[in-house]
C-alpha cells in the first residue's frame, strides 16, 4: 500500500483559490487526486486549476459560495458529473468579518460567521456522506484553527465557530465511522496567508508570536497541506474524530 497515494480519488477543496486551500489542492493533485478548485471567484479558481493541469495534474474549477445552498448543491453535482464521485471533501472556506469584543458583535456578523464556518461545513458533508457510505470509503477534512482551542482576544465569534468545527468532526466521525468514513479537523496556528495578513504584518504581534513559538517561525500553507494529505490518504486510515494541531508548538509552549 502506498500510504500517501490519492490516485483515482476525487477531492473537493473549498476556499482553494489561494492560501491554505490552494496548497492542499496542489498537494492532493501531486499525490494523484483529481481536484476541484472552488471559491467564490470563477477566474481565481480557473487560474489555480490551469496551473495544476499545466504541471501534469488533474483539476477543474467550480466556483461556489459555501454559504449558498444552491451553490453547494451545484458544486457537489458538477463534481459527480465530471469525476463520477466525491471521495474526499476538504472544508477550508471561512470568513471573519468582525474583530473586537465578543459582547459587542452584531447579530448579522455573528450569524454570517456561524453560517459559513459551521453550518456550510455540515451541509456539504451531508451532501457527500451517503455516497461515501455506499462505497464504504471516504474522508472529510475540516480546516479549523487553534483559535478554537483557547481564548482569543478580538476573534471570539470566529473562535466559537472553529471550536464548533472540532465538535462537528467528532460527532460525524462517531456517526459515520461504521461506514468506514473518517472525519477530522486541522487546527492551524498563524499561517502566512492573505487571510491572516493583518496579523503577520503586525511587527509587535509577530515578535510576541515568534518568541512564544518553539519552532521560531510562523507557518506556511504547505505545512498545513501535509497534514491534510495524511488525513485524506491511506496513511490516515485509522485516524478519525481528531483535531491535528499545526502551530509550531504554540499551544504546547
């Protein structure tokens, strides 16, 4: 058995036109998977898919706003039409429209955070779990955050959503494990992406973070992609219901 081989597998990766999602999609394609590149912007998705194809991989672009039910259904239906099945689902798309005290957040911002970061994950999983169960094979990877493991000033609602993702993985793993479906989370620390640009460009914050990080650096998208490959590939066939922390040691220090 080739432990990190995804040949013959079809994978949807949401939020994959940049950052962590793009790194995961490119890593999966290099491991042999046929990959669906998905985010809200069609042109950005096609750029990534074309780059993967140019490198010898298999990829298509299917834009989707994961907060929209009809677009989620189209994403899954088109993937099945193009690739015949959905073997792997990576839920990476997320938002954080609010920074500030948790008690001051408005209803609309809180509802948006929960809808995109939690409810859409469950909804997408529900669309693919039955077919995975019929084949008795499947893997779902949810990209959470270390914000869900500890108090996080200014990011309280986002942290609540990311903690909910970890519990969602545990429950789905319990319910669908008898069908040989694995569901896990990854909790990245600070990763050098556009999404986290305001954090890693803050010199004072970066100095504090580097001083508190045993490995002495912040993460790169590829650092998270390696963990995702483990959880999606045969190498992770006995891992389910877990949250793999990828943070350079911050939460253990």
